[in-house]
């Protein structure tokens, strides 16, 4: 049954509509997870540490796609809710073309400055060389990587979340197969891992472009457009929370790497890499649900349907709460097996990773509310509140905690800092939602 943005959403319909987005985000997260698994087991922990060390930089560059996707998607959905499909189509095209241009510019800049940047961050010797090799190969696909992120939101706005899921799953499987082929069979090492991800990212950005070039697919397709600086600024402002969130997470990851190198050396960075891989997959469920439900919120906000907005918010609280408890339990149960899969070849590293994950997993009880709250305000076209939630949650609270907690708890304080930051962010998000209730009538 085809679900439209204008429908009334009960629990079943809401879950069916957002489920493709959740799976989509999980498979997007699997890109780096699969690279990490093969690099750790077939190349070694120095290369594994290099992937984790330089990945935050690549995510900062790629997060522009999130900004145009979430901010632009909210504006396009709101415009559709207001009944102006022609303008929605032109805005959609403008955001796609702008993302492609930005991606090309950032790729060139990244290729030129990645070595001095990695050296400034503290990489040296073999670690530095590995960081540069991995990053430069992936920078070749940066425009497509950004478009892939963007189209995740636009597939939902076009009421075709299943197609977005298909593209992402297909590219995720492609990445896994190529990783196995390039590293396990051809023994291409770190270059093979980067090449596998690069190819899958190109496919992930190119396939949606070819799809949206067709004019018989529905409301949204690529067309001629005009430069609309006001709309671009609105999309950037509205999507700044997602940009801020991804940039902040990457900056905090750099800070974590610095602290871990100080307290535990290269093993600490490797352990953090494993925890982050699993964290990305678990948080992808919250992010996928938030991304999938955002166009629904935007549409009904544009249509002035406050009753539906209230129902969406109430149901989302329940869904996120259930997911939080399930993920916490699953994380505690799988801490040992997951540590063994990634770093079972080194007993000390495996024990460190298991302990880290068992502490870190408490953060899943609180992280969903702030992630949804930020996306909810983006959907309401309130970019300032959304960005503030993202900034406080992903940068200020975590940066402060990771600097302070290790002074009292040692390396355990690094893992505890995430739990404390997510708890404070959840409380702060609940206060924002309560304070804005009268303004947006939800």
C-alpha cells in the first residue's frame, strides 16, 4: 500500500513509512564498519587506527550533503504541503545541483590539504601515510557521497522511501563484496578498502541522479531551475543542525582520539574505532526514524494540521523509548562477541574494547530523544533551535565531559563522558520541546 505524506499516521503506518529510512541509515553506516573489519583483520591495527583517525575529517566534508538533504528536504516538503509542486520541483533541483558543485570544490581542497591536516592532528610515520592514502582515494567520490546522503531525504520527500532503501542496500552489499575481493582475495590492503568504498559511494550518488532525471516518476524530478539565494540560505540555515551535528561528532572524535592516545596509546584509538562502528549502526536507527518522519512533520506543518503534529510527536516518543531500551539490552549482550569479531587477535585490546562498549551502551538510553528533537525542529523549519540542540549535544556537552571525566576516572571516564553528555542533552531537548509547544501547536 502506497503511503502519502498527506495520510493520517497511526503507529503501523508511521513505522512502515520510516522503516526504509532506518535500514537505509544502517547500511550507510556499514560502509565504514565493513572497511574497519577487513582492514583490522587483513591489514593490521595500524591501518585500522588510520581509518578511524582520518574518518572524522572525511565525514566533516561529506556532511554538507546532510545539510542540503535535511534542510532542503524540509523546505521542499513544506512547499508541497502548501500545494506548490512546481516550486517544490525547482527547489529540489537547485539543492541537488548545488550539492554536486560544493562536493567537487571540497574534494579538491581536501586532496590538497589532507596531509598537513592529518599531521597537525598528530599522525606521523606509517600512521600519517596510511591516513593520506585512504583519504585521497575516498575524496575522489566525495561529490557522490554527499549526493547519496542528500537523496536519502529526497527519496522520502518524493514518497519513495523504498527506492532509497534499495539503492542504499545495493551499494552496501557492493561495498562488502568489493572489500572481500580487494583485500581477502587480491591483497590490496588499505588501498583496496578505500577503493571498495569509493566505488560503492559513486554508485550511491549516481543511481538516484539517473532515477530523478525521469519525468514520469511523480512530483519530484530534476528540471531547469533558477538561482534562489533566499531558498539556498533557508536550506543551509534549516539544515545547519545536521551539518553541526556531523561536524561536531567529527570534531569530538578527534578530541577522543587525542585523549585516548594520551591515556591508552594506539590501542585506545583502535578500541574507540570498534565502539564507534557499533555506535554508528545503533544510532542509525534513531537517525533513520527521525529522517524518515521529518517530511511527514513538514508536510502537515505546511498544511496547518496541528492535530496530526500532536499525534506524530506523541507516537515518536513511544517509538524512540522502545528502541532505546532494546538497543541498550542488545549492546550489553553483544559487547563481548563484537569485540572478538574486530580485535580478537589481541587479547588486551579485546578486553579494553569490551569494557568500553559495556559502559558506552548506557548512552543509547538517552541519545534518541535529542536526535529526534533536532530533526523535529528542522522539519518545522526552525533551524536555529535544531542547530542549538545539535551543538549542545554533539559538541559542547561531549567535549566538556571528555576533558573532565578522565581526570577522575582515567580511561573509563572517556566512555562515561558520552553517557553523561547524552543524558544532559535529552533533558535539554525535552525542555525545548515543551517551551515551543504553543508556537508550533503540536
